[in-house]
């Protein structure tokens, strides 16, 4: 009896191995390589299996040593804020869906990991999706890869076919520079561009989709070899150890300090809602506990995941409900979107209300949402279901007119103006009600969510130095309140901090390194800091560090605001440092005289001193608004070089370029 039982067990196990051997190998251990590399897997088998199943569900199939040979395609991405990763995943998914007939085997790799597992000399097709961050530099995770590819000799990649999607923002001076550099390096190394590089201004999905379509048109004609994937045969696959807390796994930091930096608004000011004049700026400090393993350097940023305002979430749920019971729709089950960060204590988020509060952007309307609603209403009016051609005639006509000039907000001025003033709830109330009324929420809600943006973390320059306390990171936040369409609006993260975050509350955070905004290692070097408004944040950290290190170089700081007694941020600290001889302070209070005075005017007044410091090797730093201030300061510095250095415009530009190359001119700027 026992003999037959044992024999049966052996047969079952043997059959299982045969079945596994005949199936494509599926390897998924975490987020490091996004498909088959990542964190060291959990020790217990059940957790490993659950993690693997989740990764496979999210990222698709990976081809291993026991898989049949195929034609490999490498999708490389470099992302600072997550959009490049989103685009790369969509590209990967499309290759999976359409590539079976061509035996395509796509692999999705973060450039952070590329040098560990990828050998470009063995690749035949590389599709790179790359953003530009900071002042024209590659994302932090991609720095090592960029340094490596810059150092390679010509002719290294004669068999490689490539194309590059460059993501950027034309508001910045070095638009798409990182991806343009990468694309050129591929060419220098002998590779062949089978689709021209495409530059994408912000999140212009029609341009992105057009590039992807061009890739798919050309892929079938490329001479790709059918072979085994070499990557999965490397011994180091699956062994990469990542940091404990990062953008994907934020740390829940306790708020230790919260105080206003501006004069608190009176009840009359709050009631009049003069958002352009009445400003609120806060100082907050977050505890980075020992268990976080988070470290930062002066000049880095902290990323904060906010939660949407509950009343705004309810407004959005009400629009989704379209007359159906609100509580039923709010509590309906939805899937957690791909890339969602874990909640505190791994609390489950599975209702529409919670998903809208924590994971979806309720402020920014994607053109794809309008396109989806137009197609859905047209389909219903065409006779699908019980509808007639007159169904939603007004909404369909308005959508047709709105999208007549295309679905790119960059090209369609009417669409751009429409989106600028509206939030998701506004669109659903105007155009979504007929569709949401006609379709079962179980079908309609996921379709709408698929056309919404993920709620992104907000980044703040850290306003402290770890030399003071390595377990505390400070933030300087200007609270955003405004109005459109006669409706009061709020900035997501700043009002999350101002109105919904108290001392003791825990907030999901992570550290974002800024390697291109660093103090000089030589403390005898002078530094010149230019940071009006909340641009003061990193310089507070710089000054703390310079004071504690007893730096002998000059600390010259240019600060600007509207009025000395209204929004002079960190006034007492700055004036104490000035009194103690730790900083030379130059202020510009723009509204305290008939003619407005800004920091660039103070630079021009001090032209002789600025030029002397430049020639003596000082480091210059600019932080704040990239739209006007940074350009005005840049032009003021060029004027100083010309007037005091006796140079023409071209020579002044070359001088500034040399400062930048020497890391003596660094900027941390953003578009407001």
C-alpha cells in the first residue's frame, strides 16, 4: 500500500517538473530591474510566491533559460519623477501584446541597473525613454550609465539599432538635453537610429504614441537574430539589493515642527480670497528615524506623497456616481493602480474613495479622458444599448468642437485653455454624466480611472543640513490657493501640509538626491547664493553647514521678497548670522518702494564684488522660479562679466559655460 502511495507522489512531482520545463520561465523578484531584478526576495516561500505573482501580474512575462529563443528588444528608461517609467512600461506592454508573431522578447530595464546586467555590445535593439532633470542633467538613477557611455570609444556598437524618446519641459533652458546627449552617444559609438529621436514637451501623449507607432512600423524590418536571452543567464540576476525606503517604498516620517514663516492671515484676508497678495509660507520638520535608513546631503530634496482633500474627493465621487447612490459608488471595489506606494502599516486601499484620495490626480485633466468620453458617447449614440442618435447630442457636439484641432494640448489652443481651468470632477460633471448614467459603475469607473493621471509626489528642497541633525529634514512650503471658473482651488501637497497635517502626524516621504547642487568640498572657497522667496530653502541648509564647519570662505546671500515685515523668511536666523559675521546679506524687498527691486538688481549694483568673487574661484548657486527669476539672474551675471570683465556677449557666455563645467555655477530651479 505505502509503496503505491510513494510511487504516486514521485510520478506527480516528475510530471510537475516536465510541465514547468515546457513553459516559459517566469522570474520576478521585485523592483530593481522592474521585471526580473530587484530587492532580495522575502525569506519565506509563501511571501516569495506572493511577491512573484504580484510582479508577474504587474509587469508581464520574462523569458528565462528554459524559454524558447526569440528576438530580444531592450527598453531602457531613466526617470526622476516617474513619467519616463510610465511611458516605458506602456511601450513594454505594447511590445508584449504585438510582438508574439515576430517572436519579440522585450525586457524593461531601469538605467540604474543597466551596467549590472546589460551588455550593449550584445544588444540589437535598444529603445530609450529618458527625461532631463535639474539644470539639464540626467536623472540621478541614470548618472552612472551616462558616465559609462560617455567614456566608451567610437565603434563599440556597430550592430545596435536604436531610437530615443526625450521627455522634458520647454520652459527650462536645457530642454531634453540628457536624452539628446544619449541619442548622440549611440550614434558616436556606431549604432544606427532606425527611428529618429523625438522630443516630448511635458506629457504630450499624442507625440509619444506617434513615436511608438513609428517604432512598431520599423521593428519588423530589422535584421534581428533569433537567440536565447543572455541576460537571464548571468549569475548576478536577481541579487541586487536596493535601499529600504525610496520613491516606491516611502518612509512614514513624523512631523516634529510646523510653524508659519509669514505673518498669519487675518479672518478678513481669508474671507476676501485675494490669492495673489495674501501668501502663506510654512516651515515643517520631518523625523527620519533610524529605521528609515534615509540619508541626505545639503542640496538634496525630499519627496512627499500628499493625500487629496477629502471634500474634493467626495466631489469627484459624486461626479462618478452621476445620480447613483453616493455611498455605493464611493465604497465600490477598485484595483490599486500599478506603481502605487504602500500605505502605512500596509493598510489596504481597495475602494474608489480611498483610491481617489491617495493614488489619483484630481487636478490635472488628461486629454485622453476627453477622447475616451467622446468615443464612448458616440458609440452609445450609434445604437449600442438602448440609446438613439440624439443621445447626449449637446455633450458630443461640444467635445467634437473642443477636439477638432487635435488631442495634443500643445497644438490645440482651445483644448489647452479648457484643461488649464478645469479639474477631473469638472470634466465628469460636464461630459461624463450621460456615459456614467448609462453604464454600470463596475465597467465605467475602471475605464475612467485608466484615463486619469497618478497622483505624483511633490519635491521640496531640504531646508536644513544633516550636520545639525541627520535625522531631521526641514521643508519650506508656500501654500497654494487659487480660483478658476469661480471655484476655489487648492494646491494638493501644500494644503495637505497646511490644513491636514499636524505635529505628530506621519507622512510618506523619501529622499531625492541632487548631485548637481553641492557645496564646494574646499571650505575656504567663497559661495554666492541667490534665492528669493522659497528659493531660500537649500541655502538655509548650506549656511547651517558652513557655520558648523567654520568655513573661511565668504557666504554671500541674495534674498528677495515683497515686504520686510510680511514675507521675509527666516528673518531672525539670517540677521543673527549676519550680526555674527557668518553671512553677508543682500536683500531686495520689491514692494517697499515705488519701483520694484529684485535680486538681479542687487547683483548689478554689486557688479565689481561679484566679478572679483568669480575671478577668485567662488561658487554661484541659484534656487527658485525658472520662468523669470532664474533667467533674469543669469542675464545679470552675464552683464557683470561683460561690464567688469571687459568681454563681449559670446565671451561672457563661454565664461559662464566654463563656470558650469567646473561645477561653480549650479541651479536648482522649477517652473511655477
